[in-house]
C-alpha cells in the first residue's frame, strides 16, 4: 500500500452517542462487531445479538477488556420472528427503550445461477438478508416510535452493480430488496420521528469476504480495479458513518443510501 493512502481510522472514545440505546445485530463478526465496539466507545448502551454465540461473546469480551459493556443475547437467530421480538423487548425493558437499530446481521449464499439450489441457497439468502431486516424493524418499531429514532440497514454496492468473478445473484437480489424496503420504511417512519437509512459498502474485509478473497483467483485484483482508493475496506470505515447516522448529527437525514466503497460504484 502506498503511504499516501490512509488506513481506516481506529475507533476512539467520545460522547457522540451518549444517552443512546442501540441494538446492533450480528455483533459476532465483521461490521456488526466493529460498530458495536465503536458505539460503546462513543457512550451508547449497546445490546447485541448473534446466531454465533462464540463470536458474540468474543465481542462482549473485547468490550470488557476496554472497560466497556456490551449486553448480548446469543445464540439468537433473527430469522425467527419470536427471537427478534425477544431481542427488542429485552433491550426496551432492560435499557428503557431503543434509539438506534443497526441491522448488520446477514447470511448470503453465493452460487452461479445454474448451480444455485432454490432451498439451500436462494431461499436461505432471502431469509438471511431480507427477512432478518423486516422482522427486526417490525419488532423494534413500537419501541422506536416514541424516541425519535434511527434505523441503519445494510444494502451493498451489489444492489447496483455486478462484480465479475462474484457469483452474487441471490445477494444482489437481497440487497436490492433491503435498499427498496428502507426507502419505504423511511416514508412510514417519517411522521413517527423514525429515520431509516442504508449503508452500501463495497468490499470490506470480514468473515463474509474472507473466502472469496482467499480462494477465488483474481478476485482481489478484480475488486481493486474498481477502487479509486486502492485498499480494501475495514469495519471502522463503516463504523464512523454508523456513528453519524445513529446520532442527532444526522437528524435531517432519512431515506438516504450512503456508498462507502472507495469510489467503486461511481464509474
Ligand atoms: N463485508 C462486505 O464487504 C459487505 C459489503 C456490502 C454489504 N455488507 C453487509 O454488511 C453487513 C455486515 O456484513 P459482514 O461482512 O460484517 O458480515 P459477517 O458475515 O462478517 O458478519 C455477519 C454476522 O451476522 C451473523 N448472523 C448471520 N445470520 C444471522 C441470523 N439469522 N441471526 C443472527 N445473527 C446472524 C453472523 O453469525 C455474523 O456474526 C451485512 O448485511 C452484509 O451483507 C457487507
């Protein structure tokens, strides 16, 4: 990496989310873990969850090592409507309400069209990328509407563009759905004081992207050809925007989609 390219800015202590109660899904890895830790550093009370109990516990332990607390329910499967409701009720009961919902949890299966199995790949991706966002928003809504709250969903560069070498058919459909759903939710939430925005990252180095980066020949190079800034993303690159969108700094921002993608979708 050229030394003129800045690395991701690490999280640091501050008070940008002081007094906020934030539910962050998918804290067991990657972007959800990064946001949970950065939110706690900025003074939010964080309630997390993950289907992967060990991953979520590692995040809670990492917070404790910094003298911070993350309250986590794990294992918890967000494709189960009752589990989603349990998470939101826990946050509201134990912490007095919900101000921010970050829907970072997702599961997507990658396969080319002719190899894609309807049940194993396609339907699991729709549940893992679309149902989880719908169910979490629906379960959180009654708790959010009294608080002037912020919902942050994850679309993707893949909601707008295809990447050569990436068998992302179901993922593209899932993230397109999240993008469209979030716009509608913003419209429904506006009169209630609930803001809803999406973040659309290009490739961020996480558990989800480790496999293609390490196993598909030429994949990293293909990704890099689209990046105007020649490094991959890190969870902290996303975390700083999530802090802004969760805070009152963004109180006039809703129905917006934020590309954090090193310029990949601009040309
Ligand atoms: N990493 C990227 O390059 C990238 C790019 C665009 C969009 N995104 C989106 O950003 C979000 C975070 O991505 P990431 O790369 O950190 O993913 P990740 O796979 O590294 O982490 C996702 C976490 O969600 C959890 N999870 C999955 N399904 C769950 C369920 N049903 N219930 C509870 N927990 C569940 C996983 O166990 C995991 O800990 C996702 O919505 C993803 O689609 C990521």
